[in-house]
């Protein structure tokens, strides 16, 4: 599956995502630097056991991604939500979260992140208990289902 978003292409899937492009995203985010060559394959292997993944492309350039681990019934965890710094502020990250939640709309979603990202997740409908500490942002799908009259 793929779709267009503000001139970018969002692809769903975990296959054929080049490790070097993923590593570049991690470097841009400040999550890694100087990865030994023998460890570089991890940047493609991280998708192997992911339940869902979305990647964002500007032609052949990987500009964003998100991975999800889930039981596909009740709960899901957002992992590695990254948008290249030159592409931030365009709604790409929020769109990725929306696509994730759409996969399990009445499930419970969690994103363990640093406090600097809490305001972003709040904009996406997640709850944050303590804005001063790193922790987990929560989106309770059953509450949304109740609001929509499904429960």
C-alpha cells in the first residue's frame, strides 16, 4: 500500500528498506553515530519482526519512518518514529501516527519517548501523565470507541 502526502509517498510494509537510508535517519535524529560495519544490518533487520511499518519517501530519499510492534488485537507500541530534520513541521510525523492508530483504532497505543516529544504526542491524541519526566504516552482506543458510540 502507498499513498501520496504533500508531494511525498508513504509506503506501508517492512520489506526492502535499505539499511543505509535507515541509518541516515537515525544519525539525523542523533540516535546513532559511527556504527561499526558489522552492525549496520540491524537497520534493516529491525523491520523483520515489526508488525507494521510505514516509510516516507521524497523520490528515492527516505525522509521518515515508523515501526509498530503489536498483538494486532488489543495493544500496540510505536517504535522509531523519525522524520528527517529538513522535513519536520510539515505534518509528516502526525500523519504517520494517524496511519498507525488506524491499523488498530480501538486498541491501546503506547509510545515510550523523551519528554521533549510529549507535546507532539498530545497533538496526536495521546495522554501524558507527567510532562517533566521521560515516560510513556498513551492512546486508549476503547475510550475513543466509546466516544464514537461503538461501546
